C-alpha cells in the first residue's frame, strides 16, 4: 500500500500544472489521428507490392498484434501513473535515467522530422486547386494554424484534432464499405477483375517469398505509430483511471479493423504489380468503382491527414521537451506553462525543429535529412520496446514493495508473456530491416544516435554532479564569512 500511495502522490505533483481537459473521445481521436495518415492513404500499396497480397495482410496482422501488446503494457503504466512525460518518465524511473533521456530525444526527433514534411506536402497538394499560389505560402499558413491550435489551450488542440481525425475515419469507413461491395460483386468495378480473392492466388500465395514480410514490418510499425500518444495525453485527461483504459481498448480495436481491413481490400482489388506504382491506392479503387471527383476528395482527405499528423506531432514533441526540462536535462524555461496550461517555449522550439527538418529536406536530402528520417523510423520501435521493458520493471518493483496486482486499476493479463511478446515483435521489425538494403540505413544512423544520446547524458550528468558538489563545498565557507 505504501507503494501505491507514493505513486499517486508523484503523479499528482507531475500533473499539477497541466489542464486536465481531454475526454475519452479526444484521446481516442488523438491516437487515431496520429496513426491514420499518409502511411495508409499513400504508401499502403507499397507493402502489397513488396510482400504480396497475403504477405501484406499477414504483416499488418502482426503489426496490429504488436500494437495491442505494447498498448496493454502502456495502459497499465499510464493508468497507474498518468503523467505527461509518459514512456520517457517510466523509462527514467524503472529502466534508468539514461534510457529515459534517450527515449525522450528519440521520440522528439521522430515528430519534429514529420512536422516539416507534413507542411510541405500539404502545400504541394494545395497546388492542385491553386497552381498560381507559391507552396511556401500554404505551408506557412498551415504551420500557423497548427501552432495556434497547440498554443492557445489543450481544449482547442483536442477539439481540432478530433474533427481532423474524424474526416480520416469517415474516409476509411467509406473505403471499406465501397471496397467490400466491389469484392462481393454488389458494385461494378471498371477493371479486369474477378469477384472474390483471385489476387491472392494469381501468382501463388507468397509470390515474393517470406522474407519481404519481415522486411516490411518496420514500415508497418511506423504506419501504426501514434497509438502511444494516449500515454502522453493521459497526463492531461479527465479521470484517467476510467478514460485511458476505454480509449486504449477502443483505439486498438478500431486500428486493427481499419488497417487490416484496408490492406485486405487493396490486396483484393489491386494487382500486386500495380499497387506499388499508384499515387494513392484509395484514388485508384474509388476511380475504378466510378465515384466522381475521387482525386479531389482524396486530396482534401490527405491534406486533413497531414495537418492532423502535424498537429498531434507538435503536441507530442513539445511534451517530450517539457519532460526533459522537468527532469533537469534542459533549462527550466522549457517546462514553464502559460496561464492556459500549454508549454509555450517547448512548442516554439519543437516548431523550429520542424522548420530545420524542412530545410534539410530541401538542401541536404541525401545526407542530413536521410539520417533524420532513418533515425525517426527506427525510433518508434525502440520507444515501444522501452514501454514493454518498463512495464516488466514496474511490475517487479510494484510486487517487491508489497503491492498486490489485484489493486491495479488496469493490469496486463497474461504477464509476462504480453510484454515479452511485444519485445519479440519489435525485435523482429529491427532484424527484418537488416535484410533490406533500402531500410538498412536506419540501423546505420539510428544505433549511433542512440549511443550518442547515452554518451551525452552521462557526460552532462557528471558535470552536473561536479557543479553540485562544488556548490555544497562552498556553502560552509559562505556561512563562516557571514
């Protein structure tokens, strides 16, 4: 019981400055909005092309299982300790401060790299309707909207993300309904296509072999990234003991249906060799079925997806800087909150990081930007591994200090197999990219960056301890002089 009380006291202190204004619908849509994006709308056909129809479905089923296992682990931690620092704070507390420091920087970099890309892509897509307007004007306008959404209040951010995510959810549902009707023969499809599952057997069950399934796991994991935002939002959620478990169960179920269902429809309706060549497989399927203005509709939806990803990305990145400042790794200005409970300085710096990423994508796409993208792709899987490892360490600590697992508001059933399964799936994703020359660069840049973060942490910790020791030695002499 002493352990439970101390954890509750700690979470009260850490959540004190933030406004607990998010509801279940907000954090569900926040997670969905962070996940359903260009990875699903634009590049999902790539997985079908590389792994084959059945292989792609298997890869996304493994991805959905991976997300489920990780989110169960995060649920136990987030409900017991609903903190804005989330998995970075848990890693600091249960795996060591160096790991928590590294996880925070990895996750911050993941989203700052994405932010710059989202604004540029949204500006380019607007050129379809406004070809005379420079792309940078649209990019700057979208950046200002997202910045204000994050700065004004948590409530405004949550409502903005809710409606942006709703556009994407409705589109995916419409795609599943229309695509399902075409598969069953209820809708005519203007293509040489047989009703049923002929695409799965036309070239054999695994036309590209088994290895591409493992090789696409990192891309699949990256497509599912964003679900962990629930853990960050838990620190700013009303009644997290009730809302967080509901949000986790609802989100994981919907994501499994949306992603696996979408890939199944794409694999069934589009030939494998064509799936990897189309600009957006959604546009192709809608066009085949004869839905008017398909390209314009998807252009609007993809812009919404980009803004939603940038909105949730800026939120996540700023909270990671806040956590680093709160833990003493950055100046206290980054953990200062406005009257409305938003970390203004952390938001500004995260937005500046997104701008730097944008510039590197323009001036150094084959060097700096390639390294940033590679690190961010690997970072999501590493963060998930830290969540599973933190849950194992937390459970051991909890029981060792006299806690009863039956007292946990949300607990992982099937412990320790659930976190071990999550670690195994994440490890497979990391190993798989080692066999793909195009993705292998993630290991070349990602692993040295992780080592660099640990090195910087221990160097700065040593210097900080030295300063504290010198200050402590100076105080007695000061007192004698007084």
